[in-house]
């Protein structure tokens, strides 16, 4: 919204044309958008305190009222029935996040990503990139959704946004996904939900070194990665892709993460652990992320019995 008004408007038009029933449309912006099409009756404009993507996201999520939140960033386009099945999936007990299929805007049959996974040599790698046919087996490897095209339980993402998310906006979804997994939730792919975007839409805008360093700090804190394995993985990534400059940056950043003080990663781990195991009710209803799925089910049964 604050970078490319034309891209923003194309996204908004696609949402209005494929608007789900009984849905509110929130448009976070940095205060510079003046609504030239007079859409105030159809959407709610939310002014964020800052213009960075994370501030815009937080402003929108905190003003949302629905049980589920659909996030669609500038330049991406919703398609027919793109929200129906993800909402059904989010109603399942263990699912807190759903990734749509991102397809190439100019070649709709070509997949950009089904979400992302970590591999033996790289982090946050797009699933199914370049495929002309969807394979349900690939979707089983998902670790997280790209934030710019994702579906969430609102109560869960509200809790996650309270965590220390770091200073690398491009990979906030990495922090959210790893925290989600550690807290006992699942992220799944919806093969029937299509979102169209440019082939490079999943690439981080921050430096590959900064992204690699922060993602590895998160993995080390949340997943307990061992130093020697990370170094071996980073070196292997460079050897396998010596011509790919972002791979060099990511690998060097991952190794550099072990020379930082680790305070940010430790704070994140403490926050995630508290979210996962704290059963204290802060209001009339416990925040959804406070309990693992199986604990939530038994807790709900107890409240019904009471």
C-alpha cells in the first residue's frame, strides 16, 4: 500500500470481486491512501502507526472481528472461491494456519508455492515451485505459509504477534510458523484455494544474510539445532548452489547466528513455551494458543460439563 498503489488497488479489486459472504474487508495503510474510489462503505480502512509490513499486519489483525483472518498482500490477487475450503480446514481442531496455492499471475497453471519447508541445505524453501501439476504428496511437507498469502485463526495469530518477532520483516512468517509448530498446532495446504502473484512474490526483501541469521536463531531456539549440523548444512548449501548469491548470504548468516548473543532467540523460546504450557485463564475464555490441541479439546469438554 505504501510502496505500489497500483499493486495495492489490483489486490483490493480482486478481493471485492471474489468477496466471501459475511466477510469484512480491512485495508491497513500508512495514512497516505486517500480512497479515490470512495470505497468506505465496502471496506474498513485502518491506519497503522508505522508503514512497515509488520505494523500494517498488526493494525489489521487487531481490528478484525471474525474468527478467521485472510491475509493478502499488495500485488497478489484472490480468485473465485479462494476462501471457502480454507475456512472449513481452520474449523478442524488442530489446524491454525492454511496456505493457499500461489500461482503465477501470467501463467495460472504454474505453481509459485504451496507454502514453504526447510530442507537439508536451505530454509524457507517454496514447496512445488515451478510445477505445472499439483501433487498432494508435496503438501505434506509444509512447515509454514507465506504470510502475504495465508489464512489464520484470529485468536492464534493475535497471540503469535505478541512474541518477539525480530527485525527482519521478510521472514516474520518463519517465526510465526516455527512458534506455531512448537506450540502444537498445524499448518496445512489447501489445494483448491488459488491466489495469483508474480513468480518472485515469495522472495525476501531483506538481505539474505540477515534473513539467514534470524531464521537460524529461531530454529536453534525453537527446534534445538546443533551447531555442527547447521554449519554442515550451510556449507553444503553453498557447494550445491555456488552460483546462487542469495544462498551464500543465507549460509553465512546461519553460521553467524552462533556468534550472536542469542538473546532474541532465547526470548522467543521463552515466549513460545509460555504460550504452549500456560493454562492460566486471563479472561472468560482461555486464548486458543495457551493450550495444545488435545488439551483444548479436554478443556472444552470440561467447560461444557460444568
